[in-house]
């Protein structure tokens, strides 16, 4: 009897399993498939986030390696050539041109302010405008009285900075202090001495630039040409009619004296 009861119980258990509705098995399979799909979606999102982070890092590194876009064109581009004449004040020259679409302020800096100065030390350039700046430097005698080799570099350096400004305005050095976060370092210029006894392309180019700088300076010193009536005092206009009237009155006075 005990064997028959156990047998009937196992058969009922098997029968109950067989009677399980088919939709319960479908629900279980669909639940497992949705879980796996959600896990796969999370995995894909994490992968895309990692790819985005890596691409941003690569773009940042690439931008840091690329050269800064210049707003000034310099000639020479990264050197200042000076004739080597110990014990004298010598000159160099550099052409500065605004190649941007806005007005720019530029400014010189040097590591040797006591022995060097620039003319002009800074200024405002309109888009496309250029000038030739002159740099003055005192050349000291070498310690061993030995003449340096041609193209010998000096420890003195110059730096040119630029700053975007709104239209035409008067240049003041304080502009660079007030807007430090917008100042761009254009170029660091190294000093190179040239042998004046040996002709070379840099030396000939330096002579031409110095001559152009002197001519431009003389042109700025000349007063503007008189193209209209001269204004003297407060609103007194001297024109051709007034000059003729004064000559006429002078003749009348002379004739009156002669008749007496």
C-alpha cells in the first residue's frame, strides 16, 4: 500500500507539471530575453560613452599639438638680426602686419629692458595694415675680446603679443593688463648677431627695412599739407579775399601819405 501511495503521488506531480499552461513558459522566456536586452543596451551605452570620452581626449591632444593661429605676420618670423658692433647701440627691424579681420593692439616685451627698447613699443593696426618697428640694443664687449662667429645667438629674447580691440582707438599699454585673458602670444624672437664685414641676405634685408622705417618716421614728422584756408586763432579765417583787401588798404595808406 505504501508503494502504491508513493507511486500515485509521483504520477500526480508529473501530471501537474504537464498541466502547466503554455503561456507561463512564454512569460518566463520573454522576461529572460528582456533582461538580456536591457543588459545589452546598458553595455552599449557604456561603450559609446567610453568612445566619446576617448574621442574628446584625442581632439584635446590634437588641438594642443596644433600651432596657434597667428593674427600678426612677422618678417623675419622668429629672429631679430643685429649688426655686431661692440660698445655701440645697434638697430634691428621687423615688419608687423595685421592679417586678421579685426583691429589689433600689439606690444613688445624683452628680457633685457635696460639695454633694449623698441620704436614703437606698441600700437594699433587695422586689418591689413602693416608697419616696420625698429629695435635698439646696446652691444657689450665680449669678455675675452673675441669676435663671435657669424649668426651667433644671444641670450636676449623679445616677445610680441596681440590683443583684439574694437575699432580705431589710442594705444595704451594698460590694454594688455585689463584684458589679460584675451592676450595672445604671437612669437618669441631670438637675437642673432651679424658680421658687418661679410655681406649676407639677412644683413642686406636688415638695411632695406631700416631705410623703410626711417622714411616712414620722417613722413610722420612732416606737417599735413595745407589744402584749404588757414585757420588762425579762434575762428579767424585768412583766405585770398582777405589778403587782397589787406593789400588794398595798405596801398591806400601809402597813397594818402604821398598826397600829403
